[in-house]
C-alpha cells in the first residue's frame, strides 16, 4: 500500500497501457501533500491494475481509471493532514505478525497439514469420535433420522469416512506422538466446535455492511480476531500447559520451519464479501425441487453419506485438514439440477453464503464458493489457487472436474474428477478420483483466465486415489 509515483524513467506505452512506477509508503498520518499553493485545485484518481508476468518479471497493467470531481486544497497542509486523520482514523490494515491470532491459525493449519501419517494414525479414533459428537450428532438430530440410523452413525466402531488414515504399506503400530502434535490436533478440532461456528456465522451475517466502510471493516476484523483469540486461549489455558496461542505457536516453530502465511485479512474480506452478496441477493429455492417425483431429476434431494459395511482402505492417506473440510462440504447436503446448472449446499455449512453453483456446459469456469460456504479465494491450503472447474452431463451422469493450481514453486496441479451416478430413486453413487498433472513453469496463475490455466497443463495425469461413495436420500423438511 502506498502512493504510486512515476519512476525517473517513466514511459507510458499507449498500446500496452504499461508504465513503470514506484511506490512511496503511506505517511503515518494518512495521504500527505509535501507542498501546495493557496487554493490549489486537485483531483483523486483511482486505478485498477492487472498483475501479469513478462520475462519472469511481475508487471502491472492499467485496465481502468476513474477520476473524482475537482476540489480545492487548503494552504494549511498540516491542517489537512490532522483534520483528515481525526475525522477518518482508519489507517490501512497492516499485514499480520506472528503473534496475532489470525497468523497463528494459518500456521496451525499449515503445521497440521504436514503431520506425519503415524501421528494421525495414532489420533484417528479420537478425531473420528470428535467429529461424530461435535458435528454429526447435532446434524442428524436436527434432520430427525431414525434412531437406528443415528446409533449406527455415532457408534465408536464406525469410521465416519473411508479409512483415510490407514497406511497400506506400513501396518506397524504407530510410534509415540509428541505432545505438541497432539495439542495441534486438539486446537484444530476446537475450531470446528458448533458453539464457535455459530458465533462466527453470526459475526459475519449481522455485520456484512461493514465491508462498505473501511474503518468499520477493520473494526469488524479486529472483533473477529478477538473472538477467535478468546476461544483458543481459553481452551489452551484449561487443557494444556500453554496460557495463550503465542506460546503455543512459538513452540511449534521450534519443531518445523513454518512458512509465512498469506494475509488473513484478505481472506476475511473475501469471505465477508460473499456473505454480503448472499444477504443483499438472497437465493430463493423452492422446497418442491427436493421432493422425489418422476418429473424431478434423480440428483435432486437431501443426501447423506452412507457408511459401508466394510470400510475401503485408500491407496494414499489424506491430511486431517482435508478430511475435516470434506466433512463440512460433502457429508450431508442438499442439491438440485436446474437444466444444466447444479446447485449444492452442505448441511454443515460454515458460512452464510449462496449455494455452490456449477454450470454443466463443458466450459471452463470459476466457482465462487464451496458447498460449505467457504469462498474459493480463501487460503487454507498452503498456497493453492482453487475454484476452477468444468462440468457436463454425460450418459445420464453428472461429470465435474475441479482444479487446484500452484501459487509458489510447485510444478504440479491437482485435479479431482467426480462422477455422480443415480443408482435408484433413493441412492446416488459418487465416484471420486484424485490425480496430479505437471504444469508449465513460471505461470502466474492468479492473473490467467480459467481457459488459459488449462492450457498450462503438461503431460498425463498421475492418479493418486480413487474411491466410490454411496449417498442415501433423506426427507427434506
């Protein structure tokens, strides 16, 4: 952030609309004018830049400008600065430091994502039990499932998901777990407590208008951090040897070098934006679309993952973070097909946003939100760009492919291919396949279109995991 000034070798090319500029950091008292004449006329100009790569250098292209009406500046520069600052005391939000709760949460996600399989193996039963009691019990009670079904889903002997933690190549008992690893898992699970999730949802939904005013937005963000900090610090104080998240994160940093997290403020604003749009433009869904009739597509309804009699063992383990996010996205959900548009909304949604909308027209597109309400711009997964997909209806089945693009040094993209096949009026089959594919080096994927990103794929896909999951139809109240 700062004031963009022309460089000494400033040259503007009208054809490409490119010019070199330097950035002067923002003055401690806000925007400042070093010297002006009496009654100097002035205007403010807003620029919209597009970042792109050329010869391995990041450049900015001006894609739009908007100039304000002319106004007059007082000769008393000090009065301008002081009066402006007193009237609008909202300096730009600074990037988080390692001792703030938002940075701590991002580093926690990063750390848990890298935990060795032996650690998650040892904690698998407890993780499974926590999700059963904290997420599934309230959900299934709310959905009024049959008591027999409720008992089955909450039985300690049943895994809530396929055996994602089993290492097929090494069946030896896992080695002892470091207490920091255990605490990290516990803190992450604490972020999925229903009480905290309800508070977070209320925090978003009741104050979405804050996105329209800078000072209110920053105040809301600080209140959001305070809510998180109070909850996590209280948990750490009551159950661990730590009294606050700072002590905890400092200990983690001694075990593994943690990457500097992306700016959580940007993720917060992106999420708030989706909540604001959903509030201003509510999505009306006719309950009749979920009722099973010969006239309705067989995909329509409320669907619950069916626990199989024998749990399949996956060829590759997935991280605990991925498993938890999958539960909030695809364990129980409503969906309906409207011509060539599929809309999905998880019953465990974490944010009050619109439904996930996927156009099945065989065109590369970008989805705005995941089924659990998370914006695709939100960063929880170590510098990956999400949201790209392509969908179609093929032979009576829905085919979707989702893409994750590297934002840093990796030269691999991840692909998830999904086929949704009706087995009967009460059951759907979801066929998942996870794979990787090489991509062109040096791509600036955040500035490309979805089609351009597809053109960067190189070679054949390498399949990492395949699994079939059945879903049962539930009544929709």
